[in-house]
C-alpha cells in the first residue's frame, strides 16, 4: 500500500514562518522569491526563473519579452484552458488557432506551419493534461521561420519529451501554481528562460518597469530608492510579482515535487488498467520516450451509443468522484463569438490589417471532434486507498456499459 502523501508539508510551513518572522520589513533581508527562483531554475536546468503571481501573467510577460508587439500573430492551440489565448490578447496580439492531433490532443506541428505568415512572431505550445507536444518538430519550424516558442507548462511538471525534462526546450517555459496544479502556492507562476536579455525583460515587465530590478534581482532594496532624484521606472510594467508568502509555499512544494507528480502518474496508471482492451475508451497516447505527468487522465469516449453525461452520471452513481469535461475550444467561447475582448477588439481592429480567422465551427476539425469526447479523471489522490476505490468504481462502470 502506498503511503498517504501530505500535499502541504512541514517545509512549506517552515518557509512561511521565515517570511512572517520578518514582519514584511524590506530591510529584514528575506528573499524568499530569490531563493525560490534559484531552486526552480536549477531543478529544470534553466539559467533564469522569474516568479509571477499566476500562470496567465507569466504568458503575458513571456510574449512581451519575446518581442510580440500589438498587431502581431501568435499561434496557439484551441484545446486548452483559455489563459493561453487570453495572454495573447492582453498583449494586443492576434491569436491564430492551430489544430491538434487526435491521439495525443496536443498542438499539431503540421497545422502550425500552414498558419505562418510574415506577421507571425511566436508559438505558444501547451503540454496538455501533462503531455508535451512534439517540441523538436515545433522548434525546427520556429527556427526556420525565425519565431520564438513559449511552452505553456501549467499542466506539466517533471514531464519528459524524448527523455528530456520538459521546461527548457522552448525559448520560454511558463508554469502555474494555481490550486489544481501539480505543485501549488494557492496562486502563482514562473517563467524559465536561458537568455539573460529575455529574463531582464520578463523582470522589468512583471515588476512595474522598476530600474532597480533585473534578471536575477526581483527585490527593490531600500538604498535603491533613497534619493529624490532617483529615476524609478524605465518602462511600463505590470505588477505581476509573486508575493513572498507564495514563494515560501512554492519553495516547500518544489522540495517534494517528485512525490506529488509520481502520485498523479501512479493514479493515472491505476485507472488505465480497467480501460485496457476497451475499444470505446481511448486514453491520451503518450509517444515513446515521453513521460506524461498526468495532471489529469484524459480519455476519449468514442462509443456510438453511450453519452458523455450518462457515463459520468453512472460513474458517480457508483460512488465515483466526478469527471471533468475538456474546456470548450477557446474560439467557440462567448468572448470570441461576440468578439468581446474588453475593449481590446478596438485596438486589434485598428492595428490588424489582415484577415482574422473565422471563429466558427470547422476552424480546427480535429479539436472539435476530440473536445466533446474527453473524460478527464482526477489524479490527485494523496490517500492511495481513495484511488484504489475509484479504480474499482471505474471498473464497475466500464463493465456495466461493456455488457450492453
Ligand atoms: C494550460 C494552462 N495555461 C494557463 C493557465 C493559467 O494559470 P493560472 O490559473 O495560474 O493563471 C492554466 C491553468 O489555470 C492552464 O491550465
């Protein structure tokens, strides 16, 4: 029997206490953000980490640092949480939706390449449900067309692509520490990059354009501002800084990230067992050499008669914990259908001389087929007995339907 994991352990508490003991005095010397950034960068083999307050503003900062200007195009997948696309709009840029691959649900490099125009500046890839897309192919396309790649790894921690840790393959990698993620600080996020000039831009953009902050320095010291003539703000920035308390929790989480991730992988593998040989359940495929970190276990229900809602209802009737649906494709969300970008549509309309994609059914046929089929199972079972119980319930549900 696997042990019960404490999702939030003693280290988190210890580091939080260290922050509180400073009374939040700038001069008290607490630099939890710096400690966290150094540890996170080291873990993923990156040169720079810039902590943020969530995993949406990380993408916004990364787009800015990548040189994406208002009116530029950025290629994104539509099958993902909408933040991936919202960040593009926040930068007054144009999201261009590329289709996904049916078996893996992640962005299709062939679809990306077809969409590149002279206005394309960047690609945001998403490691959906914990599985990275074909990053080698995407990097090759990006280099050929002089584009930068931002990995959105909000759902992928310690995943592998061709036996390489996911998080330092693109030009930037963004992570989220929102509650549901592999590691969490309640809210939070970080961007990794290997290039100092990008890290400088990430920092300035995320810390109000302060002159005193830099690639490895997120904290403004008292001495920095003790001069009435001091020029504080060298560029427009946002206040996207991670709070010290969040950094304390994130540092603690990072120190036992392996067990947090492994538990999700173990739970996914446990739930995959009763699905083996069931032709109407098609789990997200993990290509050879890749490691899916299973933020959730996503499975396509392709039975001609069993309805998504009925399967979920039966599973819950038997005591199942509930099953999540995949997000609506971003371009089918009301904000796209109504073109309500909170006023940004005016800026975009003025700047963008090209033909916008038509945000209609048919834009990304594979994603449109896959999205309504996805059953996403929870994998965060810290108490293994609960996972075993859920696996039994799943087996019973499958048997119930397989006999008809
Ligand atoms: C793929 C993806 N990108 C971005 C985000 C945004 O992260 P946050 O909630 O920290 O802003 C999330 C999740 O919340 C996500 O799943």
